[in-house]
């Protein structure tokens, strides 16, 4: 995944312990509040922002969250006695952390955190602003999660690379793509799965191919979805997943393409209707035991802490209904995710991701979509409430108009943002070239927030593909982002892939000027600053990130493939403002990975992957190893197993070692119901000059998914 940002290490950063523990006192604990600042699919993608001085006395810590399909990490700031205090803090950080929201926690969470950090009393307090080489701090358990192997967040003092899967690895890209599908950011999902498929064949390739086709289908590109579904069946003609893909392909083919510009010549077939969707429920539970031994002549005695860090039921519902004939098509889409927590002090959460009506008039290739819907194409925000209208000008040109308000679930500011945009989809030309151009304008409290022009170019051929996107902000007179990626298979069967990515983080917009300010109202700030001064302040808190990646894979036998890739990334410094400190740059981070992929070693459809990675940065080096296997058993069973290892040596002398075995069994029943059980153990040993800590974590999940 493209790195958004990396926070410099903060001394004193701790991982919160949520819920009841074996050491919980019988007396009732008070109700507190924390600010959930941001949720990211990987801890290496921490937002590039530091705390204002007014909040430097609060505690910053990680939580781990797991949905039905992915692990994510939540950065939290605590603790506040009242919701009003927490809301004031949230407003100060709203622009820097656009997903921030206030949540209620049990006072036991703070007590657990204080108890776990008590052995560090001899360590000098760390400054609010992070330094280049922060003092080490103890490794504490996560607050609420049951992650897959290697998903445990890093200790507070460790560099961002403590995440086991390096940024850009197959595991990270799969989590990124699945998360994008859940939040209906299909453009981001396509990018993630395309990058994953450009890598050497691995245990996630098969799933990525299906998810790529699904992303195109839900994005409203049935032509490309059909191509990807067909590619899947060519590569994987057998298995229970192939049956599902054939059903999706048949349903896709049953509906006339949106790009048809005239009524079909065959006889009218009358009205037809289709319904599809899925319902899934998964229960997650995790238990951790942490043994801490302070080091030094005046060290405290050894302490042991045991907690249940997650107990939650997550229900996801996805509904789609279509009614169509040869001229008209109507569609209603609904998607909702509900999380029910069984640990005291953790709130139940319900999130409505989408609810929209979509109409198409096929003779003119005209369409209209109204309601809460995904965007992230042609400059649109990731999700918005509004309208998207389209009209076919010719067989190779389509005009679209959009208008609405951006929506970020769980986040709001005291300003009103509205946008409108115009785009033109061009192609295909010569059955290979396509793309789009767009103009986008967004306002905030009546003044310009973001003005952008952009384009996307795509090229597809039997040997591979190339895609490039450029977005230029005319308001800031600066490039907002530019990407280029491609994959090519040579005649001698070596597959080459590459990615270049440059972007501003956060995205250039006037609203970023509220970072560090006591208000999130642009209207109020206009009483102090001019529009141009607001834009200068917004630019001063916006960093630049850059990523380059290249790799290749080659089949050496009919069973084995070998591959390797190299990635380098960095994030620039920010100048800061009088109310918000400057942040240092991350420096360069290099990641090298080598892989060996075996297929059909023990059975017709099994796959085994062995990989090794090295991560090198200014303040640490890390090594990772992984062995994963998938074995189909009969027509309905699939068994998965993995062993992951990670080791890191930090510049300050502290070390971390982690090993995690995990197993999963899934059963496919009647081609529509999947039952799944996953369980694993994670052992982590961390040592610094002040503390030695051993953590053992047991976790499991069990549930079902019904596709209908």
C-alpha cells in the first residue's frame, strides 16, 4: 500500500489494554473517553502528524481491530474525564486525523495501561515532540484485537517497520484491497490487487484475481470485470471458488453492458430481475499474557498481566437488487457493517457504508446514481452523499457530472464542504487504450478548498498492462499525486513489474489549515487569516511521500517459480505553523524480498510459498521469514497453515523477536455457504536497556459467509 505517512517514534507510547483482565478490581471503574485518531491497515502507514503542545500530556497508544476480512490498527489518544473534553481535543486534530472520533472506554483500560507501564518509572520522561533517537519503552499488549499472525502492533518506542509484513508485501496489499472493498473505495482496491498480481505467484494470488474482478464489477466496469473473471477461470479452472466465479460471470453477462449506445436488434426479452448479496458473521477472541522484567540495579520485581483483549461479533450485510429490460436498468445497493463488543466499556458500532439508487438508460448510455456512494475516481472523494450523472457521447466517449458532500464515517468538522466535477471517459481505442480526464472543484465554508485537473491513462495487452494517473491542484499550483505502474511478461516467461508513486499527504486542500488550530471552522479562521494565508498554512503541514518498487518472477520448473522485488520509500518533513510543530522527514526505507513459490507439490491444487525480507531504515534493520501453504482436501475442504518470523535491531540497542504459527480450515457447503475457523499463537520477546518482556497471545475466529 502507498505509505501515507510515518510518525517519528514517541517515547512513552503504549498499547492500551481494553476490557476485563485477571487483575481487574471488583470495585466499579469510572467511564472515560478517548479520541480514536485514525485507522490504518498497517502500522507503517501512521499519519504524518504530531500532537499539538496542548495535548502533549496525553497518552498515545495503538489498538488492533479485526474485521471479517482484514486486520487494521487504530491510533488512540487518551484519557479524558468527559466527552466534551475529548471532543475539544478531536476538533484540534480533525484535519490531521480526518477519521478521528470520540469513543467511550471503561476506566479499567487506563488502570491496565498504568499498571503495565509502572516498571518504566526510572526512565526519564520523553519530550512531546519526537526525537531522532527516542528512549526505549516497554512493549505492551494491544487493546482490542485478534489479528492474524504477525498482526500485533509494534511497541511504542519501535520504528514503524515493526509491522511484520513490510509495506508493499502481498499480505499488506491484500489487507489494503479488502479494506478498500469494505469501504467501497474500488479504485484503491483495483490498485492494490493489481500490484499484488504483478508480484510472483504466491498464496494470495488466486484470491487477488477474484477480488480484482469483483472490484471492477462493483466499480461499474462490467467489461473489465468480465475480462478478469475469465482470466481467473483460465488460471484456476477447478475448485469450489471457480464455481462461484462462474456464477458471478454468468450474472454479469446476463445484464447488457452500460456502454451499449443503441437498442439491441434482437427481439425484446421483457423485464428481468436479479438479486445478490452476502451475509457474514464472525466471532473474534484474543487472550494475552505479558511477563515483564525490569532491568537495572533498582529494577522492580517481575510482573505478569493476563487479559482478554477482544471478544466481538462482526456482522456484514451486502444487498444488491436489479430490475432491467433491453432499454432500462434500475439497481439498489445497500451495505452495512455492525460490530457488537462483549468487553465492558467498548461501544457497539454500526456503519452504513452505502445506500444508493442507480438508473441506466442503455440506448443513450445514460445513467444517474443518487445517495451515499463510493467515489475515488476522476478526483471524487472516497465516499460521498450526492449525485453522479453520465451520458454516452459516442462509442468511445462518455461524459460524467458529479456533485455532493464528502462523507467520512465517524468524522465531522465545523465547516461545510461541497464539491462538483466534470469528467470524460475515453476509449477503448484499438481495444487496448483507455483513460479519462477530469476537472474537480471543492469548497469549504464558501471559499475554494481544492481545485484539480487530472487524467488517467491505461493500456492493456495480452503480455501485460500499464496505468498512470496524474492530479494537479491549480489552487495550490502544485502536483497533488502522480502514479505509474505496469506489468509485462517477456517471451521467455519472466514477468516484470514496477510502481512509481508520488503524492501529497494529506491531500492538498485549504481545510488542512485547521490542523493545530483551536477550531475546525474555516469561517472562524477567516476572521484571523486571509484565504491565501490559510492556503500557506495548509501547505506548511502537508508532507510529500514517494515510493518506488520493482520486481520480477520466473518459472524455473513446472512446479517452482522464483521471484524478487526491491522497494524504497520516504516521507518529507513539514515546515509547521505557529500552532503546529514542524515534523522531520522519515528518511529512506529500503525493503528487499525474495520468494520461492511451489504449486502442486503434494496435490493438484496446493500452493506453498517461502519468502525472506530485509528492511533497512535510518534507525533500525529488520529481517522477516515466512512459510505458508494451502491444501485443498476433497471438493469442499481447504486447509491453510503459516509460520511467520520477524526480528528487528534498533539503533538504540533495543531488539524484538516474534514468531507466530497459525492454522485455518474452511468448508464450502452447497457453493454458497463457507464455514471458517482460524486459530493461532504469537510469541514476542522484546528487550531494551530498561526492560525485558515476553508476550504470548492466543487468538481464534469462527464464523460463516453466505453468498446469495
